[in-house]
C-alpha cells in the first residue's frame, strides 16, 4: 500500500515548505483509517529534512519517484521508510530502499543480525537496520511478479542520520548485513547521495511502485527454485508411508480450494510421526506451484532449527518471509493466502500475550486462507493459553464455512519406532489407562538415575560420540543467570547448570555448547534428539503410587501456567484440575524427545523409586 508518493522535485518542495509530515500523516489516515503517534509524525519531519539534503544533487533526477512509508503487501504490516525509483546508468528499472533510523547510540549484541538501541522508551534488542532494508528487498524479489517480469533492480541501504559512532553498528560481526545493504551515518550524507545516484540516474517513467503495488503477490519462480533445491539430498525430509498419503491429499485440497470453497485439513499425530516432515514438503511443493503460502508455528524453536537445517544459500530474510509466528494474522483480510500450514497447532492461543489485537489464532488462520492445514497432537498442550484441539478447529471451520477433512499419522519414528513406549508413558504418568503396563519387548533405552550429575554425564558422553543429546527439565528453578551470567540456575548435588541461554534463541537444541545448559519445554517441543535426559522437578511427584502435580512448585516466571494463582483463589479444585494434565503433558513431551533413549532423574526420592519400579516390571 502506497502512503505518500511524489517526485524528487515535489518532495523537496514539501520539505522546504514544512508540509511533508502533514501530507504523510494525511495520507496515512486516509489509507489506514487511523492516526499515528505524535512522535512518529515528528520523526517524519526530522528524517525527511535529512533525506531532502541527501537528494540535493543534479545526479539524481528531479523526476525520480519518491515513496514514503510503503506498506509491504500480504499482511506483513511492515513499512519501508523511504524509496527512490527510476533507472540506473544502464537504463534498467531500479529502486533504492532506505531504512531510516533516528538512533544516536547503538550497541552490538552477541545475536546474529541483532543490535541494541533505545526504542519505544527503553533499550531493546532490534534487527540491524541493514538487515531490515535487505529483508524488505528480498520480500519484493521473492513475491512480486512485477519485480521479476520487469527485471527491477532492488538496492537496499540504511541511513542513521543522528549516529556518529560506527564501532558497534559497523563491526565485523555484522559484515554479512553490511555487504547486502550498506549503512550510512550522520557524516555520510554525500556518500549516500553518491550511492543513490549510482542506482537512480534517470527518472521513473513507469511509476514502478504503483505497478508493484497493483501487481500480484505470489512466490516467484526464482524463490521456488531456490527453496526446492534446499531439500534435495536431505534424507530427514523424505516422506514414508502415510506421510505421503497425507501430503498428496493436502496438495489436492490446496489446488481445489478457493474463496468460495474453503477447506481445512486436520492432521493428527503423536511425537515423531513426521508431522513437520510433511509440513515442510508441502511448503516446498506449494511454493513450486506458485501458491501464496506460509509455514506457521507459535514457538520460535521449530522455525529456527529448520532454518539452520535447510537455509544453505537461502537468506535469513527469505526464510523469515515463509516461516512466521502464529500471531501474524489478526488484521489479515479474508482469504489473503492460498494456504497456511500450521505446525504444532496444539500450541495455538487466543492472542499474543501483550497484544490487544486478535480474537482466536485458529479463527484468524482459517479466515486468512482459502486452505489451512493444522498438524495436531493434543497430548502436547502444555500451557494454560494453548487452545489447539480438533474440536476447536472444527468449530471455527464450521463458523467460517470451510469443509473439514481429518487424517492421522500413526507410524512412530521417535522412541525407536515404539508406540508401546508412548502408551506405557501414558500409564506411568496417569494421563490415561492403556494396555501397555510394562516395557516388555520395547526396544528403548530408559534408565533412572539416583544422581543428577551422573545422568548428565551420560548425556554428555552421547553428545561427544556424535549423537544428538541434551538435558532438559521442568521449569522449577529461577533463571538467575539471565541477569547475572556468573550464577548457576539449577544446583542439584554436584550438578550445576544454567537454563538455556538467550544467545542460542530457538537453536538451543543444536548449538554445541548448549550441552552444558538445561533446556526447557520451550526449547525442545516439536524437535527431536537421539538421547534426552529429563530432570523431573517437585511439580510432579508420586505419593503412595499416585502421580500428584503441584503448579505452585513451578517457578513464578513460568508463563505456561500464567493465571493459575488467580484461578486457584477463585476455585481451587477447578484450577488444579485444569493444570494437572498440562504438567503431565509437559513431562510426557520432554520424555519423548529422544529417539533412542530417555534418562530420568527425579528430585523427589519416592518418585525416583516409583520410576525404578515401573521400569523393572518389564
């Protein structure tokens, strides 16, 4: 969506007559239907004066196109600050994208493509401005048919017109960002002017941004080729048996779906049944068919691990345009997407915790797409905010007049292919009664340790032998190291560990040095290991052969049971009944991350003896 458009000549006149901020705001209100904050209007007034000075050269033509606050299409709600359009010295269509920042101080972080600056009233971790500019260009390259057909050259850059110190923002740590999108500081106005003139030497006789804005937004052939090539030769993404059946059914439904024939596919499957394998293959095939689709998850860990596995030559920005969080569709128009693929759908919620927007993420996903796919395991609901169930999905599908198809992935690829282990675990944790009351004939390495340190050392041995192995636990300890890195969070005898550190983000499970950190449910759900070590905390104990949960033993920072205390004060029994299955599901999920084995340590002695007994009864 175009907010403000002009030529260089008229834009500079608007700045000179002190009208530019008012004109931008007027068009902003007309297009979006609401005002913006006063400080944003002031930022326009300030930044546009700097850009007018940059454009004060005969080498940039007066009839170059100027576009301000261009809103990227397809629900991104991201705005490009400043665009200059025209033709380069070779007479090729060219667009320069400028990310503008008023920051005066920027700090380097230890996170890839992330810096720290004073934003929104406090110091925050935010994307590097060069990365932002680059990601906007990548989106248009991957989704605009006009950019592809008209062979438009997109040139991103960033301009921090108040910043004088370049030690942090231009450090070698961010070199790959700066190579993709050069960054200019306060003293670099002439350099930026020269940079723009090298890419926009002649005027815009095609109104390029209007062509792009009115053109279709769908995956380009270039994106399809790049994305499809990434899975070739990767055995972990080969589909087997009923995975292939689900895949083909989903493709057929995708091609048959339309605004007047909406469809919803619910795919049920337990841990390791290949839900994510099918989801990724679907995304690749649908992109190849140039359908507008996205892969959606609530939590970042599955997305970030997938990114590490499959990106290769694919840029992070390109990946992020395809793989998104579940809170992205509150304001999306009906049937905007051809397909939305919601993995880990049991973790969907009503709305993001601090957002005023949104009613129900399931509703919003179905509303936003002609065809939506929900991969679901209701036994992995671990939070009070989780609403993903078959019944809830069917409810909203019916309300939105979408046809519903339900399929199931039953083959077990985790836990050495043993459905029996899962059934046994359901019995042991008293989630439900099953026929598997022992581990007889189940080929799975499960052990109980009397010492947490010894258990962790066994996990470390597997890691050193080249196997994927990590130690995880229930959230029953304070995260002290978050504010003081010298402190240990979990101390149990000789075992001293920190909670999964911020620096690894969602890739904790695959980072080599994370072997010495304790993982939480948020860092491993939806992912798999060869061996998992599980520390069962005081929130789940066994008393006289009965499994008892206690949400008060969880640390108060645990957001999965946020609101429990209020519920308990209003109706104690109802609150306990609501949280009990969530705590059990948490440990069930942790104890099914390992494909080859699960090692257990319980902080409570009676609980350790219980697990020893039920294992020995094989």
